[in-house]
C-alpha cells in the first residue's frame, strides 16, 4: 500500500525530501489508505496489485480504494470528477519541502487533468487517473527511491 501511496500522491521526485517530512506524510497516508481499504471492503489480495504498481488494478475493490483516497483529499468530487485546485492544495505542504518536486507534481496534475477519462463508476474514473499518473511519473523518469533524503 505504501508504494501505491508514494506513486499516487508524491509521484516520486528527483530531489530528495527530508526523512522527517516523508515519515509524517507516510503516517497520514497510511491511515487514510487503511480507512479506504476498510470502507471499500478490499482484501489483502486486492491490494497486491497496487503495491506492485499495477495500474489499472484488476479488482473493482482496489479501484475503489484509489477513488476513496482521491476523495479523502478532495482531489475527486462526489460526482466523480476531478478538482484541480483541491489537488494542487493537497500538494501545498510539499512546496516548502521541495519546490522542484512540487513543480513536477503540478505538471503531472496539469497533464492528467487536461483530458481525464470519466466513467459512470467513480472507481473506474479514479483508476484511469492513477494510470495517467503512473505514465507521467515514468515519462518524467521519476523514481520512489529518490524522494527520501537520508
């Protein structure tokens, strides 16, 4: 689950953030993720694909965990659309920690929200957004290993 969170929220930057900041963010994100797993009745098996960055995941429950996560941070509205300003606001704490990574996050947000795939099912919509985020992370050559400063 932590790998999923790193990929979808921090999108892994090329500049390092402090261990203290990373741990604080991860503790919060882990709590949100676990609440989403429970809310969406996801199992450990559902989460395996998210942990190994398989987007889109094959189970509906795993896709719904992604939706729950986006909704918690108001990145996704109850109507199943994406709120660009709320997404930017969710990344504001990162700005003072690593401005370069923050700028890369905004580029990913811009790209993925330019032409989002919107489905009747909020879980499918969220999953499609996660696919875009992963593609943009890879296109920028960002890795999760490079975000933590020892």
